[in-house]
């Protein structure tokens, strides 16, 4: 099971940035992720915080691909480009 550490690194008016570290065993990957306020409002209503939402996004991704395949930098909105069921599934997590 992967350990997912999410740290908010910047808050802007309409967007937040996060540094995410995914560790499995001795190896880690690092990712820079952005999340717009609009996407959090639309998709993250079931989550207590944006950090919890981003962590769940990574759980979703790790069910489908190894941590090394996750882009090093991306916006949450692009996940559905690669995984069309993302928006439906993330609202039910």
C-alpha cells in the first residue's frame, strides 16, 4: 500500500497548488498538482478539505497505474482525459 503525503504549497484566488509525495517501500515519486476552486466545488463536495480530495485522486490513479506513470506535474482536471470514469468515481469515493 502506498503512502500518500499531500502538502498545500500555494493558495491563489481561484487555484491551489499541492506537492504530493507517493512512497512505496524505499522508493518515492514527487508530483506538483493544481486544483481549481471550481473543480473542488464541483467534484469535491464529499471531502473535508482540498488535501483530502487530492489524496483520493491519487488513490484513484494508483488503482490504475504505478506511481512512476503518474505525471510529475498536472491539474486535476486532466485526469478524466486519461480515465473517463474519474469524475463519476471520485464523487463516490
